């Protein structure tokens, strides 16, 4: 993802892919894709109360768990 010949483009790509900058449906789609790719049958949600941006929305994500296969 990091290209030394294109530092601005690399930074832009890196910041676009930060999950904090994305909405809940996108986060859920990433989790579902990873579960399919790695054949996961569950997940553990760790809520770090000192980091609100990562913890907010976890209840909403868990409500749509487990991901549907297919």
C-alpha cells in the first residue's frame, strides 16, 4: 500500500482504509469478508473504553452477527 515514489497517494490510500473513517455497514462488510476468507465461525469483541472511536458501534455490529455464509 505504501509507495515511496508516491508519498501523497500512499498517505491518501492509508487514511481511506482506516476503519474509524468508515460507516458501520462498511465495517460489517469487512468483518464478513474476513470471516469468509479465514473460515471464522465467530468473533470476540473487545471494547476498549478508553478509545471511543473504536468502541462506538460495536453493539450495532454485534446485532448483525453472525455473518451469513454465501
